[in-house]
């Protein structure tokens, strides 16, 4: 029996899970959980029945954005068989570029359809938030803008997966806007931007070959180390400032339980050398893991503050 005969064929479902990069979904779940934790402190009525819908819509927007990104990264020559960062389903011929593009649009359509239910309950502000999310997700790499390729990816991801998601989920549940949701979203948004920035720092050479401008590529490897330190360290600093101004409860110091992986990640970045991709090959994954831990600890601190 040959070794090839022992390789089981992959299911279509598993291929699409790879395509949407389901492993990265905690980055969109965390801000929604944070919005829900903040809603616990709202004195008015909270429509918790809408919460599952909010979570599903957040995941669908994230999945569709990943598919659209894969398609345009491939068409621009960013994704090759030797590069990192994509789902690799196109470069490995698991799915065609057309399937990826149509899949992205289909998922966006489903997300918009479900989102209209939130609009029904919460009105035009919910529609505006949804349209910003749709435009931000598609235009991240999609024509005619592709702001990822214009060095605005870090800023876009910070806004979309920080303030927009936290404020949006809070508003969907409560029907009101609260500035606390904006301020509380900042550290989560910074760590989300850190995930992308570590990815872009690793890919500076490959992105340059594809004539793609990321912020890391513009400022260079040395300055990218400083930005990474600012984003990760700034998330902790933001929590301290918000505790001082009583925006967050003292329980939010729990986020400092995540300092060990944070310091480890910072050291990895600071020790990395230009052109040595292997130095930070998995730093985006490690940063995502820290983002999840930090976010969950922040959520837990708000739940504890409500219960005590």
C-alpha cells in the first residue's frame, strides 16, 4: 500500500473553513463579547434575544472580508506558494479565484440580510453601522480603493474590529450610544491592529515585490518594531488610564495576567531582523492568542464588576 493511499480526501466544508480562516474568528468575537459585557451595565432594557444575531453577523462579515482579501491579494500577486498570510486555498488550487470571490459576495449578502433584522429593531443608526462595516470589509482590498495596499490597513482594522464592533454590538443590544463603549474598545482595537502589523512586518519583502504598500513597508522594519511595542504596550496603558478616570472598574487590572505572552511577543518582534522571515513567522498567530486572552480578561472584569 502506498503512502498516498493513506491520505484521505478533504471535505468541501473543511476547505471552506480554511478559506474563511475560521481560526481568526476570535478577533471578531472578542469585541462583540465586550459590547455584551458593557450592555450588562446599561440601566435600561437590553434585548438579549438579538445577541446571537449580532455574533453571527460579526462572523459573517469577518469571513466575507477574508475571502475578498484572498481574491484580491491573489490577483495583485501578493499571495504566492512561498508567502505567508493567506488561507492558501487559491495557491494550493483547492478553490478557484472565482469561487472565492463569489463566496465572499454571497456571505456578505447573507450578513446584510440578517443585519436588516437588527435595522428593524434599532433603526437607521444600525443601518449606518452595517454599511460602514460592509464598505470597510470590502474596500480593505477590493476595487476601487484597496486601502490595505495604500498603507491604511492598520488604521482600518483598528476602527472596524475595535470601535465599530464594540459600539455596534452595544447599540444593537441597548438601542443607545455610550461613549464608554468607544473608550473601552481602544485596547482591543490596538491589539487587533497589532495582529495585522506583525503579519505585514513579516511580509515586508514579499509585499514590496508585489508593489503593495503596507504601513510596515512604508516605515521599514526598524520602525515597525516601535509600532508593535506601541500597539501592545498601549493596550495595557489605555486600561490603566481608563481605570484612573473610572471608565473601567479596578477589576480590569485582570488584563495584566496576559503580560507574559505580551512580553514574549514583544521580545520576538524586537529581536527580529530585516529579511529573516523565520524570526516572526508565527508572530501574528501569537499576537492573536494574546488578543483573545486580553479581551476575555477585560470582559470577565466587567462581568465581575456587575455581579459584585
